[in-house]
C-alpha cells in the first residue's frame, strides 16, 4: 500500500510540474531559434530612414473568411504539448534563414519588441491550418500577408497562455513603443505602436486592408474567467526602414 501511495504521489507531482517544465523547455527552444536566426541575419541596424508612403506599392487587398480563420482556432492543451514536443527544429540556409516546422520551410522574420523584452521568430504561414503549429516556436503571420515594404495589413498571432505564452505581456505595450521586423535579406523595418485595444473574439474586421503599412498583433484576452473571452489587438504603423 505504501508503494502504491508513493506512486500516486509521484504521478501527481509529475503532472503538477510538467507544465512548468514544458514552459522552460519551449522558451529555451524559442530563444535558441531566435538567436540562430539573429546570427544568420548579422548585426541589427542602428539607424533607420523615414518611410515615404507615396513610394510604396499597395498590396493586393486580402479578405480572410470566417471559415479560414476558424481553421486556426485550436485549444492549446497538455496533450498537444506532449505529442508535438519534437515538432519544431531550425534550419538556417546561407542567405535565407528559415524555420523548418513539420518539414515545411517558410519565410521567417525576427520580431523584436524591446518594451516587453521580447525577441522571437515570426513565421509567414502557408495556410491557416499551420498557424497553430507555427505558434509553437513564436508568432504566426497570417497567410498571404503583404510584404513589410507594401501598404497593407500584416496580421500575426501568438499565445498569451500555456507553455508558449510569448505574447503574455502584449497588454503592457503603449502608443509610441517601437517594434522591429528583421528580414532575411538584411533589411529591417521599424514600426511604432499607435493603439492597444480589446476587441470581441469574432471581430475579424481588424484583419482587413489598411491605408498605411500596418502591423496588427492579435492574441487572447481573458474575459469573465475565459482565457480567450476577448482578444487583445496591438496596431503599429511603419515609420522607418534600415539605411
């Protein structure tokens, strides 16, 4: 009986500690990927040139349907974390940094937000079905998003809860804070936060076309005891490009 009791206590402690251990593991992995990407890209720029919007091309408007976005709405849980523990590795090709997620190479940026001490990979997803998997290593950029040097709306998401809560401090951002996107080609884009708001969970109008080159960051916002009862949205506009 004592052996059974010890086993039950051990199993209980294991499941209590497992989420914390997974969080340490995934944050270590995410940091490693970001460091590899940063090393491949070289030194970050120290100066930026002010953007002239009149010289930028306007991206083709994108309309995301509710069905497409719903395909990315999956609940994070312990079973998912355990089954995909080895799902994310990094492959850095000379001149073309990329993260290999499930065997599929996709364009990857380095997302840098000094105000909340965040530096992670931001992966341009090939489909909405991939968003949840790509959010395991950082932020997921919606499919067919415009390029940073185009007038349009780059939407991205990352978790705020669970073992991969990379956007957990998104609510601490404020107007005027700086966000940088460092690209594989050695060019960096600097954005300035213009608003931090809470929206309804099904308000996807915020993913629509914008009149300026915009970065829209979306994540869950706790409301009435539900972790994704609402959504937090950070809007930032392009203000500079590395010179």
